[in-house]
């Protein structure tokens, strides 16, 4: 297995909305989900070759989806160990429009202004580390060309790629280690039923209609072709955000230094297993 590690620099607070959820309490994941990172990197790839960002507004009828092609598997991005990060909850109550003046009018008609009643969470992180893996090294070098490119990331927030690694070779090993990414709960419970210390989240992966891998490592990545996505498949994952005295023993792809990627996550995101 081959991997490239990307360092992301957020420029503001970010929200990666947990779904399904309340429409009044907008909660965020404390990391960048794999689907979000995939779409983010696809857009940066388009920018890196001089293409314009695609229009995918949610109020547009059947908007196209742009994600990385099947040859690349984005695993999400996570606060870099040792860097400052936290989730901040605030209130977004009151009027949506800054020019609202209904309360100051001498004669007031029925107020039809649009109120905000939300509580809102933001992930504030000093630095994020993202991972993309592939079965072959060909094409991973394109991610090195994304350095210094950035765009919108998530429901709220922006980030740019501040650094990339060389293309790394990962070995398959069964070891006890803290995962560098999220971990499918099914795999954790099957192998380590008494391990705790993780937060549990509902997430989604892409259901792609065309899983074939083309000969060109640029097709579906450095072009304007929409991705063949027909929907999303839910799964449950655990996230270890702090050190453990008794980390889970699992099959990992690892550089035996600081990268420990659960094999079960790669299989799940590729649709090779069902959770």
C-alpha cells in the first residue's frame, strides 16, 4: 500500500456537520470526514491545472458530485498530534441580515424577518494531517502539486495545503497502536471488544456506480468530469483523540513510525466490506 500525507492549514473555524442531526443544534465532527477530504482534494486538483471550481450548490437540481476517482482513497484529515485543537460552541441567534431594521421603525408591520435560532459548533485547529492511499504509487505525485492551494472545506471553513510528504510505502502488520484515522467500530469490536477510550460517530461513504480504475491517473482527478456517485452508505466509526495505555491490536498499514491506518477503514471506504 502506498500513501501520501498532507498537512492542511485551516484559516478559520470549520464545521463538518454531523448528519443526521438537529436543525437547531449544528454539531461538528472533530476531524475532516473522508468524503469531505476527497471532495476538497478533487477541487484543489482542478485548481492546480488551471480549471475553475465546479458549481455544486445544494439548491441546484441534482447537482453533480466531484470526488477523487477510485484509484485514490481519501481517509480524512485529523488534528496533528501535539498541535492545539478544540470544538467551540456558540450561538447564532437573531436576524440573518445585517441591515435588519424592523425593531427601530416607528410604524411596525407584521415582522416577517428570518430569525436564526441555532447553536453552532466550530472545529478550531492549528493544523490537520490528511491521508490518501493507493495500491500503486503512480499518480500520488499529483498530490504534491497541491501545495499552497486552498478552497472552502466543509460546511463552514477554509484551508490550504501547507505541506506534503514523499510517496510513502506502508507495510501490512498486526500490531497494537493508536489509529491515525477513524476506525470502523465493527472491526474494533470484533478484535478488541473491551477497548475503550474512543468517541463514536455516524459517518457516510460514497456509493460509486463505476468502481473501475482507468489507465490514466489524471482522469476523474485533474479534469472536469463529474464523479459517478449514486448515493451514500452509512457506517459507524470510533475516533481515538487522546493517547491510550492499551491501544487496540489490529491489522494496520504502517510506516512503523507515526502512521497507523486500519486496513478495515480502507476496505470499508472502497466498498469491499459492509458495516
